[in-house]
C-alpha cells in the first residue's frame, strides 16, 4: 500500500502522534505529530517500505497517552469483470437478470468447482486510496478437468468470505493505554532502594550485569549485582570523580582527583592505572575505543593499551567531556571559560567553540536527535546544543535553592527524557526533550540526589544519595 491516507475522525485529545504499521504490528513508523489545535482531516503519507503491503493499520497516540487504531485494507480488483481462462478450457457464461450467483454441476451454489491455488479471487491495487475503501472484487475462476461449469454472473458479485471486508476507521476504533515510549514521555517513579552505598557516581556494566559505583572520599569502588542490588566486591580507590564505561571492550575508567590516577577496570577487576595530573572528566570514543581524559587546560587521548597518543587544548578549566557518536566528536565543558570546545576525533583537530552559560560542568548526548546537553553550574540552566550546526537552540531553566546546584544529567535513549539531579536540593528532575520542559520532579531523597545510572537491560534508573547511603531505584 502506498500514497496518502486521509484521517477524518479521531477520538481522544490532541496532540496526536500518528504511526503507520503493518497489520501484525511488527513494524511501525512515526509519520505525523500534530500539535493542538488539530484540524481534520489529517493527511498521512504512507512510508515507501509499506508499498508492498495490502493491509496496514494506523496507530494514533493522543495527549493522554492512549492508543487508537484505524485499520486500512487494500481491496483491489481487476479493471474489467472477466473470467480467467486456462489453456484448452473455456467456461461458458450465461448472463441473467437474477441478483445472485448460481453455479451448476456443483454441490453448493457458493462452492468453486475445485480448490486450486489459481481459483482464489486475485486482488490487485486500485490507483486511488482513501481512508474509506469500497470493495468490488471480480469473480475470477479457473476451472479444472471437471465437467464444464456454467456461471450466472450479475454486474456486481457479493465477495466470498475469503476476501477481507473493507472497514472504515470508525468501525475499528479501539482506545487502550499503551506502554510504548512516545513523544509524550511518562515519568520514572521510585520503586525501592538499597542501603549502605556511600556513593556519588556510577555506570552500568551491561556485559557483566553490574553496577559500578564510586565513593568520593571513602576510598572504595563497589561492584554491585544489578539483579539483587548486593555488593559482589570492592576495588580500593581514593577520591573518585567521574566514571565512563565502554561496552565494546567491557572496560570502565574511574578518575581520581587527589591521587592523580585513573583506574582502568576490566570487567569487574582492576587491570591498570594511568598517571595524570588532576584528572576530571573522561569519555570513551566507541568508534576507535580510545579514552579521552580532561585535566587542567588539556585533554589527553589514550589508545586501547592506555598509552598516551595525543593531546589537545580546550578552553579554561576543562571539566566534563562527552562523546558524540554521530559526528565522532568530543564536547569539552570549559568550566572557567563558560564555553564548550568541539574536538573532531577523525581529524584530531578542534573545530568549534560554543558559548553557553556560566561554569559549564556536565554534558550528556542525545543520540536520537544529535543534541548535546550542558549543565551551567552557576546559572542553574541547561544549554541545548544542536550538534548539526553547533549552536545553542534552547536553554532549560531550573528554580533551585541558594545552596543547590545541578549535579548530574543523563539522556534516556529512545524515550525523549533527560534526567537531572540537584544535590542537596534532593530532587530528580525529568525533562521532555521534545518540548524542553520539566514534566515531573521527585523529592523523596532523605539528604541529597547525586549521580544517575541507567540499567538499559531493565529500563531502571538509579539515583545515588551519598549522605543517606541509599541507592534509589526508579522504574
């Protein structure tokens, strides 16, 4: 099926997200996102990949995140009524004014002479499609070596049950809640928590199904079983600042500010350390698996054996760093310079400097839309950078207490959700990245909201509360 569908009737409230799906629902493509007000009818372009499919349905998700389905069947017919003839057999047609079909020499009037693959009416596609399709199939029969049947044919023939009847949208409307992630995201909610975790930041090791959580001052990094939230083992560290995990090599890097070391954890045990003065942020380039580490006024690049292979300069007081997997670039937060440096990993050259808010401290990448989010520590804002043009297209503002700062952020791929914590403000904020607005906040933390960890195998969010030594699980 190809072309344009016209939707004349929708139940529910706008805005609407309109998907075109195959009849089994195995493949759905978002085609339209209509804001309020919505003017009917809505014209929907059928994607090219559905051109060979006769039966499809349109899935509509309204402003209440409820789902409505409208089924479209492509009833097709041959251009002129005829009886298909096979070689050496000629069916005889006798035209009568009676309004029914009568087959002679057969047991029942509705039974075809012999069930053969060529005997089923064949549907071909009409050149014009609309939402309301009328069905006028032609009875095309191929007799076999049985006695020659005589058919009585009227100008219009009632379709046999083997042909799917045309259904208008109003006859197939169903409205049920849908858990499918949509352009209007729902909020994660607190499910449970585990005690005994005096930790600031962490990552999820997807290969071993472990949470790797670091303490800032107590000198331990925890290896936690993600299925039971129990500690499997610990690694002696000193003053962890940031972690980065590379699923390609199953390696985690942990930066240590006071000891001037970066710990390299292979799987769940320490493999080696890198000596570097005052390391801050770090990020793996998942294209070549090199590790980029920020230090004061410089970024070091290490190969997969953790040998220093390159250095480059950002701005003033480089802090956090994040990798753009679409452009193969690194974005460096220059805390003292109030800007972001863009480094092209392909050409090993700085390509841009982007002005943002005051004291940019953390970065997170949205691979769905090629967008980089930057926390501006002094402004309590987040700068939204379009990485196609390296320009700031929006700023998200937060109202925080005098002693509160945005501490960490994480973009949940495929769900249009950006998560942020505000430290002693005890809040987890959830932002709709389609509209860049805060959709909910949770303030159930006893003391502070620190690092964010995402378990993508279970779709769980973990928020660390170091003061209360809690690992809070959101689902």
